[in-house]
C-alpha cells in the first residue's frame, strides 16, 4: 500500500492506494505547530479506524506548499510508518516540460495537477484548482505547461471581507437563490459566489482567446470545484481526486518498489 500526502495551506489531503485502487482518502487541518508525533498519532488513529495497519504501507510521496512541515511529515513517516517518502521537488521525474520563466517557482500542487490531468484527459487543457488560492494552469497542445493565473481563493476572499469590516458576519459559502440579496447574509453570499463564478468564467474566456483555441478542455479540482462548475458553462470535468491520483502516478514513475 502507498500513502500519498498533498500538503496545502489549509488542509493536508491523504490517500492510501492498493495498487491503482484507492483504499482510503481523508483530510486533516494543516497546523504548522503540530509535531511529527501529533501528526503520527492522528494518522495511526484514522488508519486503525479503517482497519489499515501501518506495516501495510510500503512507500509514500509528499507534495507540499508548506515548507515548514516538510521535515515534520518526513519524520512522521519514518517513525510511524517506517518509510522514507518521496518529496515532490526538483529532480523528481514528472514527464512534463514547463515553458515558464522559472520552473522552480511553480508550486508542487500545480505540477501534480498538470501531470495528472494531462495523463487522464489529454492536451490541450486548462486545469483549475479551487484551493486556498485559485490557480489556472494552461497546458498547450504539445503537453507543455506554458503558464497560468493565481487568484485569491474563495474562502480567503470571504475571510478578508469579514475580517476587514466591523459589522459583516461570517456566512456559509453557498449559492443564493437570486443575485439581488434581501439581507446582509444573502448580499454577501451573492457577492462571493457569483463574483467567483464570474472570475472563473472571464479568466477561462481570456485564456481561450489568448491561446487561440476555443475548444480547449477545462478540468476543475479542489473544494469548491463542484459548486462553481454547476454555475458556469466553461468547466468540462470535475475531478476531486486529481491531485492524489497524480501523486500515486508520480510515485510509480519514480519508485522501484511500486
């Protein structure tokens, strides 16, 4: 069994694969001050509740955009799983060329998403990840990553609105029945939800125009991918497991034990 970890600014997503079959997936909050023992105890508890033994895990891979946790999670894997995980970093084989100014600046999560989407859906592609940030990745017809867009995340935008004002309450992010809200809550929900839907639609429209390809496919992943995809017409596929399946593919590509 192989463990895959996608470490984001808000959540750490875990997946256990038995061969190519997903055996378990879950997420926990990203906590910068948590120790390897705390993460290890949490992981073992979840594994035990799902009848998975630590000794069954023979390898792992970590994609991280939180460098402070890299050593913590590597140590957790060594101590509690007795494995040395692969880290998605320069030198790891991905099979993807990147036509950008500095490939080292590209986040690990974006690389994984691009590799996974290209493998599953083919080129050309726009890959949108609704995470802590909203990222748009553009893959040309030759399968090369040519750049993209980083926009605020939907939850972060709401947090900024609430924290920057004295009277606005924290609300659930959901689609209101009408764009014209009748109270503070529905006013805020309308602005956040429809504002983000408009952002996504407009950026994808601009990308298609700039690439000269109106038929380019769009794949969305991440927490709010499903709700936004229902509102806009420019998202062709929603794939919630895109990152974790991409990590498993990269593990197989780089590991002799797979």
